[in-house]
């Protein structure tokens, strides 16, 4: 079975599920290249994030390759679908080099790759730093880097919140991040600085996403 067919079979029911659970607003889709390699870098607020982004990006004509923990690849059927759809396994504690190599190989082949820059779903109140591996992939590949802010799917609500349907949520895409100050470098300082630059842009867009979920009609103008 081809990767494209497997992806379509997975996305079709998930698109319906997302439409039932969320009243999703997508902003800034014009910033996402429809052809060629692109690195999509997002914040991580919930287990819903990959589902929402997978369906959103597919509607934009993209079949993204996600970085996912290798434990998911060992789940029967689900792991087969991940492998067949060419998703990228990440071994916890395995270092950033193998992951960067796999992600850059997909980008070199002209495919979009998506990274959750925090590396995990932060607990409510946690202050996290972006993973420098995201900076390494961005600098090594040299492809456009599109920041994504997500809100409305997050943890921290009472249990009954997750039983609601059509609750407001937002995905905000921003223009490409300028990483030219660190171009051609792969040292630790450059990787960290590039990751921080991407994360800063996501935090800026997060205010827009939060405003959309809260019902503020003017916040979308902040996405240039």
C-alpha cells in the first residue's frame, strides 16, 4: 500500500472527528509553501495537536512527515501506519544527530517536515526551552521555516471540557523565520539561538491564537 493512500485513509476519518470536536479557525495559511521542502515548527499543547495539524495541512495540499516517539511505532497497526506513511521515529535519549539526519533526508527529498519545538506537552505552568535539535535541522537544511501556534486543544481543563463538541480552537501560521544570522553554522550556540528565534515567533503568534479562542475579532491582523 502506498504512503499516500495510507495517509488518506488515516486523515479521512480524523478530518470528520476534528470538525465535530473543534470549531477550528486557521489563520495565515498563505504563508505555507504548497510545493517543495518546508520545516513546520509548532508548539505542543495536547495529544490533539498532531490530529488537528495533520488534517489542516492535508487540506492545504501537504502530506507532512512528523517526528514521533519510537514507542508509537511499536503499537500494532498504528505503528505500521506510521512507518508506511513515512513518519520519523525519535528515540528518547538517542541524541539529535540521527533525528536531524532523518528529517533532513525527508527535506532533501522535497517533503514537508513538522517538529514540536518543545519536544513534549508541557504541564500547566511549566516553563520550557525549545529543543536545539530543531535549530540543527533548520540550519542544516536551509529550507523555509514556518512557525505555527496552536491553542484551544490544551491540557489543564477540567475533565468535562474534553467532552464538549465544537469548542473553539485556532491554528496560526506565520511568515518564514529569518535564520540568516546563523546560516552555515551547526555549533551548539547557533543551534540554540536558531531554536530560540523560532520559539519566539511561535510565542508571538500564540497571543493571536489565544485571542481567537477568546473571541477577540481584531487579533488576526497581528499575523503579518
